[in-house]
């Protein structure tokens, strides 16, 4: 009696797949990918969630278990593209289904009692090992992709930080010039008022009476008496004598009064000169203090950026040393602690970029303010600027 022919591979595969229908989401544990990956996968990649299913089925797939020789074949069999990205959870679901199905098929072949079945079982086992290495490589590639993405965001944040430091320095110099100009204008105005007050005080000041000698007083009385007695010739001679005596005395008095005014102006000039010297020192203090604060702030930002870069490189090196795990419940090495997204060194690129853009701590996504005051030197993100030379619009970085 001839031996019964074995069933086709796709039929045995569907029979073995029945034992895997209880592999649901509750038994797969939690994914280890960042929260942002789900949104990225949903918008840029074909995933099982887009197929509106969480239970993988081969009812609508014309495939054979013998055709699964690599992870790309597994993706095609599951209705995905070979270059699609999926989360760790979906990869484990596919791997567990394939592993159980191929293991059941190998067990059926080795228990059939046929010699040629062992060759088929050997080939299936080799294919299973190859698929396992492929799924393990996907986890490694995903880690490398995340690290490259964080590195790109970190470099973008460094450029943004350099632009921010340059803009702050430019704004600091502009504010410094504005403050110095205001100080000089204030001092000049005060000094001009003091000059005007001094000139007005000199103009309205009542000069002191000039004191005359006894000889001058006697000659004035004699002049008056002679004029009263109608002795005009003698009075005329007395007046000539008075002019010779009073002329030098009057010039001396005028010189004394002019010297007093000059002394007042000189005192005011020295006072203004001292004020200008003190203001120059004050401006120098303001200038260098502002410059040192700006240099210190820039140095702190650069050192902070260097420290974040070092921490991220070290954390990435540790992640690269982790071996992939194709298990339902990952070990502690692959589990994410609480607050990982907010404090992990692996995500320093995203965190630094968010801080440069102005994202607040309690915000999930950075959003540029709609009603913010527009500053032409530092426009908001995605602001369109019209270039007169090229006659087209450019978006600000």
C-alpha cells in the first residue's frame, strides 16, 4: 500500500497557524520605542495599525511557509513593503507567528517518519534562523536610525544655538549703543542747562558798588562846589583830574568783575570735565560688564551643548552594546524607565532643539506664538520673506 502523500506546505502552515490565534496584544507586553515613533510610523510608514487590524492573518495572502527565507519575505507575506518600518511590538507579533508556524511544521515533518522530510525540516530551520537574525537586525537598525535622527536634530540645534548667540550679541551691542547714547545725551542736556543758568545768573546779577579813594571823593565835592559857584574853568580842570584818576580804577574794577565771571565759568568747565570723565568710566564699566556677561552666557551654552553631546554619545554607545531580544516581555536592559522621554540622554537632540525653539516644559509639541510681536531681526519660524533680488519668497529657518 503506497504511503499517503504529505499535504501541501501552505495547508500545513495554515493548520499550524491555528495554534497562534491566541497571541494577542495583552501577551506581547509593552513596546520599547519612544512615544513619538507611533505618530511617525502612522504618518510616514505602512504599519499593521493602518490595516485596521492587530491580529495577523494569512487568509487573504497567497504565500507558502517555504517562501519565507528572510525578513523581507515575511514583510511581503504580511502585506507590508520590504523597506517599511514597524514598531518592535509589531515585529515581535510577526516573529512569534512565523516561529510558531515553522516550529509546528518542523515538528510535523520530523514526526512523519519519512527520510526526505528531514531535509525539508533542515531547510525550514535554516530559514527560521535567517528570519530571526533579520528581525534582530531590525531592532539594531531601529536603534541606529533613532540615534542618527537624534544626531541630526542635535546638529540642527547647535546651528540654532550659534544663530541665537549671534543674534543675542548683535542685540546686546545695539542695546549697549542705545544706552550709551542716552547717557551721553542726558549728561549733555544737564550741562547745557547749567551753562544757561550760569549765563542767566551773570546777566541778572547786581554788580557790587565801586569804592573810591578819598582823593576822588574830595575832587568830586570840589567839582560840585565849583560848578555851583559858576567857576566852570576850574570845574573843568577838576573833571580832567578825575578822569585821569577814575579811568584806571574803572578798568581795574571791570577786570575784577570779568575775572570773577571767568572763574565761575572755569569752575563749571572743570565740573563738566569731571562729570564727563566719570561718565566715560561708567560707560566703560557698563560695556565690559555686558560683554563679560554675554561671553559667560555663550560659554555656558557651549559647554552645556558639549556636555549634552558627550552624554548622548555615551548613552548611544551603551545602546549599541545591547543585544536584540525577540521576546514578548523585554528584559530590564530594554525597558524604558518612567520619565525616559523627558530626561533620557539618548533624546538630547530633540530636547535641545525644543529648548532652542522655545518649547515649554508642559508642552507636547512646540507651536510658534500667533499673536507674538514681530521682530524683523529675529522673525518667527516659517516666516516668508520677500527677496527683492531673486523675486521670490523665502521661508525663515
